């Protein structure tokens, strides 16, 4: 059973193109893997020494692979989640009831969606940590966040195409990611979110379109998270090239 599960996850990664930075044999960056790419910023590494080694190791060997593992599980459980439309039934009086009796697969799906959101956010925080140190932005360690780091970086280096990419990402896709993460971390878990929406829909006798939109929201997580994963690969490269650019 365990081997079947691992094989299924590996098949998902291959089918969906889920790549993480610790896949050292892959030519992710124009013929280079992540460790080879990092060598173009040796001047930055020499300046900040141990901080560079620890943070880049965390990014390559843990943060990125954690995202992919969680996301593989999102895809693994998605086919068997609850579906508000398919599980609805009609009473003799014509009233349509949209049920939500959560299955184990649905519970695990939403769990891994939440974990993937948090792992993505953590990845970008590590990027913020490294940029703050490497570019001497001056944020205290307990005040470093990706968003405030990138805003300050861009003020100082607005002509850099790499800083521009990071700023554009921060203002668009990262903002969407953080909005979804905040729902899970600061407000309510995803099951509670969908259960509340279900109960409100039933209480107000919402039309079919309401339930279609609710199911669509639930079904869109895999593709949303996969796109966010792709952005981590691009963002990692932009960060390294930024260091090379600024060191001359």
C-alpha cells in the first residue's frame, strides 16, 4: 500500500510537471540545477557567508520540496472530494438539498491545500530573509516579511529587471496567495469555510449557480497552487540573478 501511494505521488508529479529545487539532476535553469545556479552569486555568498549557506540550503533542500510533497497530495485526493452538485438530491416536494457529509478524502484534500498555502508563504519569507541580508535592507530579523522586503528593495533598485519581476509578483500572485493563506491561518480552516458556505446556502435557498461557484472554488486549488509552485522556481532564479546583477 505504501509503495502504491508513493508511486501515485510520483506519477502525479510527472504528469503535472511538479518540480522542486532539490531535484539536482534536472536542468531547471537553462542547463543548470539550483545549486549550479547559485554559483553565479558567489560574491554575495562571500559577503554574508553562513547566512547564505543556511538559507539557501533551507530553500533548496526543504522549503521547495515541502511544497511539492503537499501539492502532490492535493492532486492525489482531489478526484474523490465531496461535490455539492453531484451529491444533491430532490425531495418529493421538489426541494433540492445540497448535502455536505465530509469524506476522508475531502478532509485530507483540504488539509493538504492548507499546508501547501502555508509552505508557499514560508518559501517566500525565506526569499525575503536572504534578500534582506544580501542587499543590506536593514529589517530586524523579527520584522522580515516578503512584502516589506520587496517594497524596500524596489525603492532602491527600481531599474533592475529582477527587482521589477519580484515587485510585480508581490503585487499580484503573491497577494492572491496571501489572501487565501490568511483565510486558513487567521480566520477559519477550509472545511469550516466550505461548511459555513454550505449552511448559508441552504438557509437562503440559494440557486444552482451558487453551488456551482462554491464547487468551482473548491476545485480550483490544484491549478492555483501549481501556478504558485511555478512562480517559486522563477522567483528563486530572479533572486539569484538580482544578487549577481547588484554585485557586478
